[in-house]
């Protein structure tokens, strides 16, 4: 049954806010402001429904069809300074979660982004998990659950733009992959008011990209221990 629209809580003050979070550029830490605004600045939000049952990484799987197939990569491929290497690099190892919605319909973030075949696919009771590949970019996905793995030999803050470049898909204020329309970007339950390419992939960041209308309330997941 179709749910009625959910209006952002009036108790949340409207207007933009600058949130300061530690970012890392070229190995140097600095506190850079993130351009965030309250959900109250948006039109009415409908109840979510972009994630499904738990998957192999113990977080909800994405629902809907895949937004786009992963770009083909090979060992040694370099994209924006990020390299596809034969083993995963875990000096810097964090995870973020991405949800994509196009005109109110969830689109799956596929497994295998940033990985080169042949794949070693593990069948689990909760779905398929890519356990091995010929090479791994420093940003990649093991399952179709929206978890972006940052596994890097250098400590730095990567961005959603870096991930989409590896995916081989465009990203901007009016486009997410093949989907065109006004893009509303959400970061940890707030509105990211700048270019979505600049969204930082911080540890346990919860990111949602919505193209067009209706807008869905942001999904929140619980990251399991170890992820």
C-alpha cells in the first residue's frame, strides 16, 4: 500500500549549516567544512524503502535493478591516481554506504565495481559476495548492498566522485549515471548542498543520491562490527 508523504520534523531548524569534519588530503589532516543543510529545507519526503533484507555483509541489500554495470578494469589500470592492484591494500580501510533513488524508485549499486575478472564468488545464505578478483581498485564493492570499501595504501579522504569515476559513470548536480534530473544529495541525514562529486567517503558515512521526485526520507543502516 502506498504510504502517505512524511514531512521533515518542524523542530529541525531550516537553513544551511556548516559541519566541520576532519578530512585528509595528501596525507595531511585538516578540518574542512561540509556544506550541509537541514532536511526541513526539502519538500515533503516519502517514507523510504530503498533497502531490502540483510545481505552477505550483514547490511541491507539494495533493491531494484542495477543503475549501471561496472566499468571493466585490468591489473595496473589507473583512474584518477587510484590503481587496480593484485591484492587489497588495507593500510587505510574504511566503509561507507550508498543508496541511489531515481524518481522514487531504488536503483542497486552493483557488486564488482572496481574489480577485474575473473571473480571468486562466494555463495552465502544471504546472497553472492565477490571474495576474490584479478585486481582491486582502492574503492570497490564486494556485494550489491551499497557498501563502498575504501582499501588504500595511503591515508587520504576519497570522494564520491572518485568512486563514480571508477564505476565509469558520470555524477553531477543533474546526473547520476544514466539518470538525468535534479540531484538531491543526502549525507548522514542532512542535505549536501554542493556538488555531489565532493561528498567525502568518510568512515560509516551514509550517503543517498535522489534524482528527480518524489524524494524519499534517507535510509539509515547499522554497520556491523568489523565493517
